[in-house]
């Protein structure tokens, strides 16, 4: 087993302070052809005008510029937001808070309906999709429980001539829907790209840890998100020379991840447990603490939200890929503004938000500066931690 504190702190510090940003991940290549769940998807850079993407990132970083007066709708726009609100991660809640705050700053009159579910409650979410189709909202923002499971219901919304659909938490357009909006794509896909996150974590691991280690993988539910966050990460670790000794699906659930770790960690004694969500990271570290194995196993976070910041601060995780979390709510509002102003052609078909790797070697001041921007809207309601 490795001691978590024996790797090169100097090198970790260099990587951490560099804050490897999303734009820099393209050089870290992956072989995606063998990943079946990704065969039907475009990567965002395959079908997106990258100039539009960079322009939108600039808009998201800056202060709000209110909608042009002649573009203000006479009646409030009706917006439905459907997402796994019962997820224990705060990422969805922060996205919602950032969205409504930015809409207010943009002076766009709107009425809002939110519809939640659990991460694996596919039937509940499908009923929400059927409901908004009948009510004919102007904009439907949908964070699918699983893209392929909800594909047909989402397609019905896209086909409706008066409903504009933004797919949330995915930046990988379905190939079946063509390459453009005219061919059947929605208004946009918005996410912190899961594959970019895998590349960033992979680069961090290969730069900072020895290759002759055993790893366990904690996946969510089978599907495209797990493929990008999990299977791609497994490929990186195995290419680095690590041995993946155990794999488990925990449905993005804290309790299931906890129980799985209680069962396999003593038997396999992995050096790493790679988690693919905040909730599962919480279950993993709880189990390792109970087993007395925290000092022997390296655990990561995925997302960098409030809970993971606590884990970093007290040493329960070593590193995480952190999303500039409020950005994915801000960009939803900006896309609606662009659309109302007649600037649809400037909206990227797929938007990948910016991320960075942070780790336990960073100072409190460095972390706080990052959090101030990442949570700049949502901190008012949800705090920083």
C-alpha cells in the first residue's frame, strides 16, 4: 500500500497552481472507439463552432449585460427546468440559483417551473417530460437521468415547433439527431464535459502517482456519463500501468457506494478508489474512515462542490476536478437572451464549461479565490461550504 503523503509534493504543487483548465485538455488523448456507450455521440468539438463556444465562455465570465430593449418579450417567457433535484450533490441547486439570478440581471421577464426526481428515477422524469410537452413551455431545460433512456421523450419536445430545448449535463450531441439544429438537434447542450474531466484527472494521476498501484472504480449507472467519467478514466489508469482490481456500479448513490466500499476495500486493499460523483465519494470516505483505511487509500472527488471542499480541507480526498459551478446556470440564461435577441446562430450547439484540478496542497487563500468565482451567484443561498 502507498502512504498518501509520500508522493512528490513539489510536483503536485506545480500542477495544482497551474490550474489545468478545460481548454488545455485536448492534448491528453483517449481511444474512444472501444467504448460502446459513446459510439452514438458526437464530442462537442466535432459539431460546435469553437469561436462561438469561446465567445459564450467570455460572456459567462463577465458581468451581465441586460437584454436589448426591443428584444424584451411582451409576455414572460415560460421556462421549465427538469433535473435530478434529489441528488445529494449541490451542483444542480447551484445551477438553478445562478440561472434565476442571471435571468433577473438580464431583465428578462419569465415564469419558472421546476420538476425534480432522483438520479435513477427514469419513470418520474419521463412523466415530467410528458407534462411540459402538453403545457407547451417556451424553453425546457432538461437534465436527463440518463440520456439514452429519455431520448424518445426529449425528441418529442425538440420536434415541437414552439418549444426550445436545452439539454443539461451533457455536451455530447446524439448522432441520430444530425449535426445541426435544422437536422434535429436542440437549441444547445450544456455541461461540464465529462470526458474533459476524465482527461484532467488522468493527467493529474499520471503526473503525480507511481504506475504500479491497484485501483478500484466506483461507477454510477451504466450509460454515457459513466462511460466518460468512469470507463475513460479506467483506460487512462491502465495505460499508466495501474491494475484495476475491482469495479462497481453504485447508481450515483452514497449509501450504495458506502456498502460496496465496506465489502471490497478490506478484500482487495486498493491503493486508489476512483469515484465518479460527489455523493459516491461521500460514501467511500465514510466507509474508509470506519475501516481505518483512510491513510492507505487515495480517493478523488468529481465536481468540487461544497461537500468536496470539506473533504479536501480535512484530508479525506487528495484532489478533485472542480467545475466553475455557477457557469452552467449563467450560460442557460445567456442562451435564452441570445435567442430572444435573434442571435441563435451565435449560440454554440454544445457548450462545455470550464473546470480545473485542485488538490490538498493549495492554500486556503487560493481555494477561496477560486470558490468566490465558481459560486459567485449561488453562495447567497447555498454558502461557500
